[in-house]
């Protein structure tokens, strides 16, 4: 590869995938050979596991009725392989049996299925009307791999060749029952697909004759005369392609564990980085440089940091970027990460350590990835025991990276919001909570159905207790970030397992595995049943999240008849969060009055309602205390330095229930400021706004001051109850977090949710709220008033929900504001503008005319 893969973008992580297929709804289905899972990348960016336990999956096709067809390679003795059909209703059957080594599968407009088999080397067709199999081409000179069908019925196919004998493969044509050669000279040719106009074929060649790393090619073949050009070169192990409704060519990069797409119409601008000409850049779909747009910084391995303004060519579009960095820039172990093995939980040879990638952008998010560009010494072939667990390359062969390719796909829309619909999200993604659609508990589901394996969103019971049941949440939308990750479940005694396994992993390694006793709360104690566990941190350090990071919960044997594993929410935070007040029921407080979050402490109390909830209520007359600290046994990697302290509580549906003059102490020093716990964090000076009967979360309130933390002397936050101070009113506590002073969130502003957890009165919407003129031509002015300083967000969306403008995203002082919205570059139609501030949300429609 001379520079970068021009016109290629990355779509989704995968694991040792051979086949992919595009459905009419825009989703991409793909097979995972080692994991034995059939997955679907949905059009909204979520990934569904559609089937587990399917061995030997190679090619895949989807017909116009959304039936899925998969070639299953099940061995070489006795023709055991099959073609499986899975209907849109999930009904499975074998339409073809008694074959060996099926490879690419495709379909025509009539629903007939075409497939290639290596042994014997032939092209066959399953006739939908009769259910019989017709052989279209037999006794081909080398293994048949690919097959494609044109609208006129012409069939094209590809063969692999015999590289070890210096015999190249070819692309053939079947028309009117006659087999002819269209083009020759291909090494290790896999599948092929026709473009939208059927005048070109795109052929995946996984490698060159010597099987060198990154010697793969996506060839373009002119159907009329067999002329061959290279659409892409220098890629690694591209496999069995498919064409999307967008006209792009989708294929798997098997060893790099990605589904990729090639856009023949893409315009790519290539350049050298101004900081070092050895670093090469390629940008399509927009610009990234010194012009207008949003700031985007890409940091690669801590040694290359590139900053520019990024702007998409079309509203809502994605900017695709490639950065090529020589391996000499890094101090990485360039040995293979894993050796040859058949364990389905681990990758195959050729997987190398990759540099860490982080990005920072004003607006939107990035899909990011790194791939190794490999070079070889010696010859891989002849191999010993190829295709087995003991396969070994020829003596003297080795491979190592020569450079790294870094990809980013930037879009102004937040991938977190689009894919996960978080229940709580702060500006800049500092803290995000994802939970189910119901305030109750979420059970792990049945992995065999489309409604199963749902972690969050259904709130339903899906399957009986089983050691094979599991649920999984894709966290790839947080890629490029390092987060503390917390989980929560619904504690219900014997109805929970004592060994629920929470596994954070990606396709190269287990990042963290925790076995949790869900019969207890997050503090390891058993408080009242029918309460939420409180937040349990997975591990003791931040987790680096990659595009392939997933969180799976399963259940270890033995499984009792009533042991339904449960989950309710996931929290990802840039900062340590101490949740010592949501571990049980509030009535436990009478017998367990001392609250502590240190690893040596006894209990934490409270009750979660849905997510954040009631907290702990101090209602007794005797003196009691509460404490929070960054315990190094709980949070092992919190750096020493200065921190802000954010506290929270819950308020209720009646005023003057909670104390109005709460005073916290830090490191034994009582702070002078007071907190009114009948108000939200953002509404301390406002009038009472009713919460709910079981508690409405306040959001975070920042205590005054900055405090030094060290492992020897951690910050200790305390709150003492004394009836003489609080007159019998409730003193309520909930989550506490510690924010490094150096962090961008450490501005002294109250840190509150952008979304409506409480109906606090923070905006005077009657005072001129709206836009003028309306309808408008070209531009309009949006007017609003802020009554007290707060964080304000103002965005404009199309009626389909696509964000078209981010107008305000900052803390604003009290006053009147007039913001211009320029729609000159947008089509006429209805647009919705949404104002978020202090927990309230206001939306209005406006009409743009031409």
C-alpha cells in the first residue's frame, strides 16, 4: 500500500468473519467463524446477535423476503456440509445437504440460491420452486470460491488457484449453459459481487501468491471485456463481498477484525502531515484542516497528535479519515499478540499490539480503529497441518508490522446518543448512564431469538435459569475513551445467582471479568429484597474502550431453579463515583446507622428507584455520620493531585421534607456554604418544584474548594446528622464523585444533566421564548431568557431527528439571549429546535421556506 486505502471506510468490528450480506433495511449481517455467532449491524448502529452455536459459517446471502442463507462447512469426510435458511420469522431449515466446503452464497431476484463449493470444485443452484439442486459448472481447475448473478441470469464465479504450484485462479462466466473465462491471473481469489449497474465485478483477493501480509487486493473487472484494475490494494485478507443499497462494496477484513466498505464514487484528498512528512493523511466526505468546522484532535500512541477543524460535505454526513504512521514512531512489542490456537474466544495469527488512539472533538463523536500493516520475512508455505489447531508456517517465516493505519469516522451526531439512547449524559460525555425502559429490573435473555440477549431496553423476563443464558451490551460507541464502568442489578434474595459473571471484552482480550453475588447488594451485604444493588465498579481501574468492547453478563454453574440473573443499568464515568447510599432499603438505617464506602467500612444504605433514587434518609434523633473517600482498594488508579468534590441527594414531592441548611465537611473541616436538599443542584436559589414520592435525583452539586488527594492521605467527605441542626428533617445522600482539577469539567460550574430528570424551574419560557420570523427565509432568531447561571444547550433537528445545527453548548449567565439560526444551506421544510437547561427541555417547530 503506497499511502492509505482511498475510498475505504470501516463499518463495524467483527471476529474472524468470512461472509457479510446487506439487507434491504440497510443493516449488514455477518458471520463469525470462530465465535460461531451470526450478527447484524442494524441501521441505527446497534449490533444484534441473531444466532449462536452455528459452526463453520462462511458465505451468507439475504433474499428480497429477508430470508438469510448461510453456507456451513462441517468437515471433509462424508459430505457433511449444508446450506441453512433462516426465515424472517426465525424458522430454520437446511435447503441443501450432502456437500463439502461451501463458500460464497448469493441469490437472484426469483429467490434461487447459488453457491460455490471447493470439493468438488463446482457452482450450483438451489431451485426455489422445485427444491432441487442444479450443477451449473463442475470440475473447475481449482477450488471454486465466489459466485455472483446478474439480473439477466448470467452467472460469474471465481477460483482460488494453486499458489504453491504457481497456478493462478480465474474469473469465469456461465451464460446459456456455456462456461467461459472472463479474466485470469488472480491469486487466492475469494468472493465477487456485481456493482449496481452490473457492468463491473469486484473481486476479493485475500493475498498474493506468497501469502504475504497486506498483499490483498479488491480488483475491479469490466464485464464487457475482462479488463482488470485495482480498486484497493495493500489490504489484508478481504473476504466474500456484498453490495449495499448505497452502491458501496462491503467485505470482511478477516485478520483485522473489521467489516469494511469501499465507495467507488468517493473523492479522497491525500497529503502529508505538517508535523512529519512520513505521516500520511487521507480524507473523504469532508475536510479536516485549517478551515471552518468543529475542532478534532487525534492522538495516536501518545507520539502523534494532529489537530484540525473537521467539516462534513453534506449536513449530517460523515468525514472518513486515514492516518498512516510508520512503526518506528512507537515503542510497541511487535510480536504477535496471540499464537496459533483454535479457542473460539481468541483471534488467529497475525494479530499485533496496536497503538492506543484517543480523540477530542467539540461536537459529535468518532468511530476509531487501528490496523497493522504487515511485512513478511520468508515464505508462509508450505505449511504443516494447515487448517488445524496445530498448523505451522514454514521454517524461517515471520511477520511484523511496518506501519499502522488509523481510521476515524467523525459525525456531528453523538454515536452514544444515536446507538444507546442514554438516560443520563453530561456535556462532553464525562458521565453516561444507560438503563432499561422500565424502572424495574432487566433479566438476561435467551440468545436464540431476535428478542433475546437484550440487556437494556425491554425490562422483560426472557428465559428460564440456564448457564447458557447471557445478555450483552455493545460499548463500542465510547471507543477512544477510558472509563470507570459500573453496573447495577435488582437484589431479590434467592431469585438471583450467587455467581453472575460480568465480562468486559473485545476481540483480542478480556479487559475485566467480575463474578458477582447478586443475592447481595453492591457493598457485599444483604439488605432488604426488592431493592436495587447500588453501583458496583468492575475492577478497580479505568477500562480502555475499543470499537469492539462489549459487556456480557452470564451465569456460572450450578444454576438453581429460581436463579434469574439480573441487570438494570450501566454507568461510564471519567471520574471515581462513590455510591454508598444506594445499597439497600432506607428502613435499614435504624439498625445500621453508620455509612462508609471504604473497603473496610461496613454498609451503605438507600434504595434505588429505577436508577438514581431515594438515597439514605437520616430521620433519627441521635448523632450519625456518613463518609465518602477515594479508597485505593476500590479505585486503584485515581491519580494524586487536586480534586473537586461533587455531591448529590434526592428530593421529594413535598417541600420542607429534607433539611434546607445541609453542611458538608471535607477532611474534617466544616464548609461554610449550605445546601437546600428540597431543591435540585441547579435550582438552589429557585422555588420548590415537586419531585416524586420516592425521590427525584438532584444532579451533581460541586462543593466549594479544591482538595488534595494522595494514597497516604485521601480526601474524606463527611456529613453529620444532628437533630439540633436539622430539626428532625431528613438528611439525604446519594452519589459522590471526585473530579480532577485539571479536567475540563472542573470549571466551578454546577455539573447537571442535560436531560430532564427533574422539572426544575430554571427558564422563564414565557418571556419571549420562540423564534422570529416564523416562517422564515434564510435565517431566523431564537430568543430565550436564563434566570440563573446554568449550562445551556440549543440544537436544531430535521423532522426525521437528524441534528442540523448545534447553536449553544456552554454555561450562560442570567440574561436574555438571541441566537441566529442560518438555514441558507438547508432544504425548505419543518425544523425543530430544542433548548436544554438545568434539567428542563423545551422544543418548538419552525418552518423554513425558499
